[in-house]
């Protein structure tokens, strides 16, 4: 494994720290914390980060310091779905011989039986007009109490509750980083098209009518999948296929 781990007992937010000090750290540095006092998800929503047994981390990636091609930009945009697949693959190992249904809710959540177990927050850093890196924040509910889960504000679960046993955080971290590294290298060599089929197999609400809220509007239609660049494919009532690169499923 080629990752360098930077560990904290307590931190405000692994993503905030990684973005602030990105210039000081090398590619594939992983900021890991036992607790976050100001953990956050997309749109600066609070991420409950009190349990010391959960996994909170941010991966610093610097793939394109001198490469600004369109193809490279497309790959950056698909790091989130690639990461969600890595999470899903690790979790699936723990669910062997169970009936749990694991799904990826576009664009950045992993669900088990309709309950959130993990989330991703990918943020890019630009200095002037120069891309300097990307930080991939990952939070996984490995060990939480029912009381902690009740504070999340949405249907959520944790691996210890599902399996009725304690989860070794260090083993999970090692397993995830190994799969993440493999996926990341494949993404950079061949693009998201290599992941499209398996991603669609795990896509939440595939074939169902959904609502997607973006910064501009709310779109509705039947979820048909994703394209080779990771854009959500939504078949609207007028028959047109709407491609969405950002937003969130609501309702």
C-alpha cells in the first residue's frame, strides 16, 4: 500500500484540514481522525462524528498538477462514484451469507436496506486557475449506538448493529484503501466506463421515478442509469434523456 496515514485523536474536520494544508502533503496522504468536532457532508450539512469507533478520513490526491485535458477533468468528476464502489465492495465482504441489500444512492451515499451507512465528500482545490489537488472525504458508520443513530436526522445504520458484533476499524481501513487504490489506478488508466456496469447494478432506485434537486431546478423522471462519464441519466416525461452531473435525490 502506498498511502501515508496522518492520524488525529480529535480534529474539526478531516476534509477542512486536508484542504487547508494540501500544499504540505504528498499525493495519497490520508488524514484519519477518531473524532470530528465539525464533521460535514455535502452542502455543509453536519456529519455526526462523535463515535470514536467510526471511520473518518480524507484522502489527498494530486493526479493532475500539469495535466488539464478534458479527459482528466472527466476522471476527476467521477472520483466520487468510483469511491462509492470501493466502499460497497468492502462492505459486501462483511455481508456474505446475509440478506442485506446494499445500494449506492447517487451521487455520494451508500445505503444498506434503505439506511445510510457511509457518505463521501469530494472537494477540489484550485489556486488561481491551477488545479492543485482533490480531497476525498469518507465517513463510515462502523460502530454506533441506537442513540447516536437517532441524532443523524435521516434513516441510518451502522455495521456493528447490522452484524451484531464489533468491527475492527484498522482492518476495515486497510481493506478499503487497498480497493480504493486499485479502483483509482484503473479510473486513471481507462476512465469511468470500466466501472459503469457494476455501478448501475448497485444504483439505488434504478428503473424508478425519482426527483433530483440541483442548484437550478428540480427534475423528475425514470432513473435509467449513468453514462460513461458518470452523469445520471433521467428519462423525463417528454421522452428526453436528461444528463445530470450534480444534484441530489429528494423525496
